[in-house]
């Protein structure tokens, strides 16, 4: 009975300690970003939408601390992840200068790729990071060059790495925005997510060491650290601390098919809390409830009607969105009020026949929230949903009309009329000429002097 009561008290204590992460459930109707305290910067990124939805000093340069190991893990999984049982022998050069958190790897110790990755990703082991760097690139320096190259390829242009451990270096910097982007890239690897979410990992005895138990360094998952931060909502990815960089957390959470990456950098700690965990928890809960997909238009929503020429039975055809339009928006957005819908037609009319699915224009859907710095513009096809047959009689008339309207036809008509007029003129002239040529001529002299004419009366007298 005493043991049972002790267990109940332990569970109650754990739940009490965990309250800071869940205490603001009563504020779920408030969709504004939370007020964050005791951190340098933060960023929230939606993986599926490739969008940042929150930033606090997100472009401020900070020290990356242990989040450096996210990039080490990315390269290690890409280069070695296809052969996790491959054996690697620890070179002495890889462990000579290792400081900070490590699992005590020894010279010529043989471990598998899986074991080294777990030590790196779950336990944040600096010596495992160094060994993987040597295996892939031949030296830490060359591997760091690959890390910086990869960061630029991802788009983390404000990040510069100087080592594989995260130990402080004044030239090694990043931003919360870059860290979220790198973490999002790492989150595409199921292996990284799985290893970084494990409570612990056991490395069996090797040729140089006995069995090792590697505990997670992320307080969201580690049962050997502080219970008050343990939470089932986040998944992975990395957490760490240096005196210069403070406490940092990069983690993910998923709801309704959307994955959010939260990065909190440069956090402080006091006797009560490590604020990287408490503030990241605020951001996770806010992101999960404040954003989602909202239907704007369906494929059955008529946008406009367009006249149809030469149609047999109808004069107009309706245009509809080519696909269901759902926008990733703050859940408190009023779609009818806040989302702007415009369209532009390719032509002022269709000419029959018109087929179902024929594109007739472009639909533009836009949303802008200046207060949140949120903006979206999307373009979609406008298509018909029915067939329209052609009236053949109207079609023939239209062909004739088009023929009459052509320049070539007008030139031919002018030539023909001119030729006809010329022919008519020539014909008239020829007719007149023939008529006058063969008419009998009158003696003009006799007509003018009647004396020369015989007098019919005199003739009779004789």
C-alpha cells in the first residue's frame, strides 16, 4: 500500500512540474503569438508550406551551440545512411582534441555507423561527430567546409560553421531563421527524427569498451534530466548549451498533416526554468492551434460567364476553378472578408466548339496580413465544366464574314470592280465606234445649197 501511495505521489509531482508547459490551455481562443521571455531569438517554420509563420529577432546573429550537430547529422546520414552496419575504426586524430560532451571513444575502437549516429544525434557526443567527420571527409576542417557548403545550398546564408561540436568559436554564427530552416531539412530524415526523439540508446560492448547507455540531451525526451519538461507533443531534434550561446532548442511538432519547426536561441535559465524549453512549448502550442487550411473556393463555385460565338444552343459558358483552393492561413481569418479573389480572361469570348476543362482565364487568390507579416498570392486556371457544340450554319456564315473582312479579299474585289468598269467602258466605246463607222454619210455641200437640188415642181412641168 505504501509503495502504491508513493507511486501516486510521484506521478502527481511529475504532473505538477509539467504544468508550465500546459498551463495556458485556457488561452486557446487567443490566436495571437505568445509573449516570449528570456530568449535572444526565435523562429517558427511550416515544412509543408515552406513558410515562416513567426519570428522574433529571427535574423539576429547568435551562436549555434549544439544545433551545429544538426548539420553534422544531415551530412552523415546523406553520406553513410545507406549502410548503417558499416564498421568504422576510430582514428586517433579524430579524438585527440575533443572536449565537452562525449562518450569516451578510444583509439582503434570499432563501431557501426548506426552506433556513431545514435551517439551524435541522441546523445550529442562531440567525439562521435569528429569520428564521422574524419570518415566522410578525412579531416574536421574539410568536413566543416562541406557543412558550410550544405548550409548555403539549403538557403541558410547567415550561418557559418567552424567546428563539428558546437563548442564556442567567435566566428561560428547562425540565426534563428537559419536554424529553423536547417532543422526542417533534417526533419525530412526519419532516421534523424527517430534517433533524436529516443529517450536513450544502448551501445553494446566494443573491442575497446564495455556497454554504454547514451541518454538524450533534450529535456523534452530525457528521463534522466528534469521531468517537468517531458512532453509527448514535440519530436526531435536538438538541444544544447554553451555559456556564450545560452540554451537552444530546435524541435518539431505535427498536427493535421502539417509539421512545424520551432527554433529558440540564446535562452536563459534560472532556478525555476530553462527558458528555451518553456518558450519553445509556447510557440509549438500556438502554431498548432493558430494556423491551418481554410477552404476558399471549390471546383463547383462559378467565377464568371463568358460569351460563346457560333454555339448551337447557348450563348454563354461558365468558368470554375480548376482545383479545390485551400489556403494555409491563420484560423481567425475571415475568408470572405480578408481573402481577395480576382480573375483575368484569356479572351473576351469562346468560339464553339468548347470542350469540358478548356482553360479560359487565370484566377488570382491573395491574402495579406501586414500586422503578422503574412502574405500569400496564388494563381489557378479557370476552366469550363461543360461542352458546347458548334452551329454549322453560323460557322459557314462566319467563315464568309471572315473571308470578306480579309485584306486580300478586299484587294481582289477592288481589282475585279476596276476590271469590270474598264471592260464596260471599253465595250461602250467599241459599240459607239462600230455604230458611227458604218452609218451612211450626208452630202453637206448639197444640204447647204438647195439650188443644186432638183426642183420637183419643175420636173413635173417638163
